[in-house]
C-alpha cells in the first residue's frame, strides 16, 4: 500500500538504494516545453492528424503525410528545449553512483543533455535527433536532413539509395528493437528501486518493467500528476509536479 507520507518514504528509500532504475515518459519533459501526446494539451489531442503522421503505414504510403511530417519536424520543440529540474535531479543519482540505468520512452535526448552518460540511457523509442533510411538503414543527423527541407526538399530521400527517410523513432506499426527491450527488462530485474516518472504506464512492452521489478523484490515509486495504469503497484505514489518533487526525493 502507498505510504501515508509518500515523499518522505520515497526520499528515504532512494537514499538507501544501490541500484535505482528509472523509467521516464513524456511527463518529465513537459516543463521543458515539450507537450505530451494524449494529455489535455497533448500533440495528438490538439492535432489528430499528427497521430496519423506517426503511423508507419501511413508515412510510407503517402508523400503528403511525409511532407506534413517534415514540416512538423522543423518546428519540433526538442530543438529549443532544455533539461528542467526533474532531469537534473536524476543526474544527481548517477553522480552519486546510485543510478543503475535510465529507461526512457522519450525521444528528445534531454536526459543526455542534462548530463547522463549515454551508456546509462536506454531509449526504447529511439531519438528525434537522428534520421534513418527505411530502405538501407543508413543513420544520419536529423539536423542535416532538416537543412535540406529548409532548402526546399519537401520529402527528402536517402542520398545513398533513394529510400524514404524518417525520424529514427519508433512509429506506430514499427517493431521495437529486441536488444533494447531485452536490456530494459534485464536492468528492471536487477533494480532494488524502480522510479517511474511521467509515464502513463500504458504502453507495452516497456510498461512491463514496473511489475517485473516489483516481482524481483524492488520497491516501486511512481511520480505523476495524473493517475497511471499501475498505481496499485506503487509503494509510494507521488501525485505532484515532477520538476518540484524529483529534486526533493533525489536530494538534488
């Protein structure tokens, strides 16, 4: 059952933990100016067509969808966003040697910008800062492709093979990378505390790290300003603004 004073309980448990595994979702980045997807001000709530652009079948089949997606990428909030206090609080865990791994559903790379070692971050949905060719698999910096869009290419294609370019993120209908998911599950089993931050915990298989860690004996702390699908698994449930409560429980 959740503790009567969840903030103090979470703070004490984190201070005692040797292997903290963190799972982050879109909620941690909203204070950096990046909207979530399904919330009241979410990207898909305000613009249902944006969800169609994130569906692989639509993207590959329609030049019109791709052109709209490239226009949207030009204005992505990630290009101007900066890490907030919530991101920096998690970096403090790493610097104290307590962070075992950070699993993120986000594609903005704000965790790396905040100061995490890249090898600690497990990006289950890829990164918006890289583009990839659907045909030959070539990866290249997103900034280089966006320069081509600004120069007038509405639907840029791979310069090596002519294939369709897309963001190196996992779209709806696109398979996750098995090795990445396997690593996320492995570190979850190794955790003595699982801290889930800003995720609705509805997207599988990554949401499965929470019950997996719990079954392996870890305490579970959930931080979100809205209910999640796994609140009943939480040893401490913190319904509070993320950028305020993370520094408090991480002593950052």
